[in-house]
């Protein structure tokens, strides 16, 4: 509301052409990079043992798509990511909002969260393997723990940052606890909570790749790891490429979801 | 909890000013509120009649908002009592407040904001529809029912806040400087609108303002408060006929006299409040230089 854009036709056409130029550059830069990479690999400027030509990576990708190996590994990783996000995110949401609303809950859990948050989540993997074994449990747990902290911390912050006057309105209009949660705390904190989920899923993606490299029989992390063991560098790049695509698509989807569930947010 | 009891029966003892008249809608006795050592309000005793449009004016920081927040149940008095006369078996809520500044929920549409109080007390859908529809129409917001607050002007937001309070159908309406943030033209329009809506049912209103003009336009009676700690300085009846036309009112000679009368009392208090502020600032300066 505070910023004003002056919309006149010369400025607008200028802005449009700027945006068009940005978009063209955005598409062109990776293409140019790939072309340079391809050329450099063909004339032997770079070591193809480490940096195989994009065309050969693409060929492997097609093979792996045909065999179904790529898709099944991707689906396995996605499933773990989704379950971990739910299992870690929902309790974090409830706990975080409760901490924001109630000073006693905050007094009890704040030190616990503050003390465990700095532990590198990847360092918990051996413990997770010990407790949950080599199956799905340990992978889902790793994602859950990665999602838990940013969501819980952001939910608390989000609720604490809600303007006090809204809580006064709730009290004056006799909203009970349950209704205060649903009509004030949750929607008021939702923008900050969404940011927490975005961060959390990003961390979850890192952790799932790590978890699948150790003691797993499937998933993109496992795929990358076996590629190292069999020294098929192209397959390794295919795995990295898939993880990048997943991260990108999730970001786009979450931005869309945000626009859908937070219609009062401007822009 | 002694500070905010709602009693159905007339309380025993205590002075009953005019026993043949209806019980007061709000009966405040010896009300006191301190924040630590600081006394915000002191020895406030007033009776507010049912259907009265009761105005409170006072210098800033005199505790008028504190008084209203105690009435709203958002704050507890340190001592003294408030009795609010509610009808036996009535489902009406005791009070609804129109807050100072932006208080409508940014995440709800105009309609859902106005329906908030009714929904919180689980009013039937038909009742919600009828009452919200009515008050949105009365406040000229029908067309904007599906808008979100960020799409509205300041005046429209305050209209939503008023619609929300009226739609909730409380016994008492509490208003905390609802128009203070608006420009002069919008303020005038909303004052007139408020009077028109109020005229329908003549609910008891307790209205805080720092504007003497506003107090006289709207009120049946004006309580002038002293500088901190807030006490009752004077109670001034406003004998102007209703329905009132604010523009016409300004031409009436009684209007000017009333303003002058109230302002002369208020001026001393504003002056005193200012001196207190100066003293505090100097004290702070001294404290700092000593450190």
C-alpha cells in the first residue's frame, strides 16, 4: 500500500521490454552454458570422466526413463518427502501455534526447541538408522525432523507477531480457545508459517538425499550413490538434475498454494 | 472478579439517585485501576442510563481507554465495581467494542468480519445473514461484502468495524475513538451514519473521544475527565434535540455555548497533562544525567 507505481505508457512499455529481456536472458543463460559445456567436452577441454557431455547425460536419462528406474526412484523419494513433511509439519504447526498463544506452553518448550535446533540434522542419521532401521521409517523421520523446526519456530513467531488488537477483538467477541485458534491465530500466522514450510521442505530435500545414500535400496539419493560405486557419472548427473527439478517444482507449487490459501495478501 | 459483575437484580445499598426511574444500564462505583505505582483512573462513580449516548472526553493519557477496556472485560479493575444490567434469559451479548485503529481481520472478507461476533456465539445462519446484510446495507458496504480489508479505504474499514459491533446486537456499544484516524470529511459522514444507525434501536453507547465537537454532536451526556489519574471532572448534559443534523447543529447558539463550557473545563486538564509530561521528561533527563 505504501509503494506507488506510476503507470504511464512510456514507462510501462519500458518496463515490459525490461521484463521481456530478463526472461530471454533467463532462458538463454542455461542454454549457452550447456552449449559451452557440450563443446568443451567434445574438443576435450574438460575431463569427461567428471563432466560428461550434456548429450551423453541426456542419453542416459532417456535410457533410465525407458527402464522405469528413474521414475520409480523419483516416486519413492517424493513419497518419503511428502510423508515426512506431514509427519513433521503438522505437530510442528500445532506446537508452534500453541507456543505462540500460551506463555506456559512457550516456557516449557522454548528451551527444548532452542537446544535441539542447532544440532545438524544430518548428524542424527546414525541415530535414526539405529531406532528406525534401514526401512522407510528412518528416511521419513529424517525429513520430518528437517521440516519440524522451521515450521514450529515460524508458527510461534507468526502468532507472536499478530497484532494484539486482533486478539482483543477475539476476546471482546467471546471467541473460545478453539475459535481463537481457527479464526485468529492460524490465519494471522499463516504467511509466516508458509515461509516455514518452504524452508522446511528445502531442508527435507537435502536430508532425504543424504539419508538415501546410506542404508537405502531405493530413491534418488540411492541412485546417485550407486552411480558413484559403479562410476557411471552420467547417472549421477541425472540424479542431481532430478533433485533440482523437484526442488524447483515444489517451490512453484508452494507459491501457487500460498496465493490460493492467503488471498488477503497483496501481490 | 468483583470488578466486572453483571447483576440482574438492583444492588442493595449505595445511593440510588432517582429510584423511580429505570435501573441504570451501567453502574460504576469507586472504580480504580493502577499499573504498578501509577494510578490510571481513580474513584470513578457514574450511572449510565439505558439507551443513553454517553460521551467521555479527557486529555490524552487520562485513562479513558483503560476505563473502556475495563467495561469491555479486556482489563481488570484494581478495585471498585461495575454492574451492567442485562436482561434475564437474554441471549444478547453484554457489550461489543469498536476499537481505535485497524481492528478488522485482514484475512476475512467484509462480510465475514461483520459476521464475526454472531458466528462466535453460534447464531443461526439465517440470523447471521439477516443481521449482517442489514448492517452492511446501513453502512453502505453491501457492494463490498466480498472485498478484503486491504482493498478498502480507512473510512470503509471503520464502517466494517461499526457494522460488526451493531450486527452482534449487544446490550451496550463501546466505542474507543473510532473516528480519530479519519479525515474531517469522512469523520463527519461517519458521525452522521452512526447517529442514523443508533436511532433505529437506541442502544446504550459509551463513546470515547478527544474531540469536544464530536462529544456534543453525538452525546446525551458528556463526562469530562481530569488529567492522570483520571477522575470525573464534570458531567455535562447535552440538551440538544434529536434527531440531530450535525451541520444544522453548528449554527445553533446553544452548540457554541456548550463547546465553550466543556472546553473551558477540559483546557485546565490538558494544560495539567502537558505539565505532567514536561515534568516526566525533565525527571527522565535528570535521571539520565545522574547515571
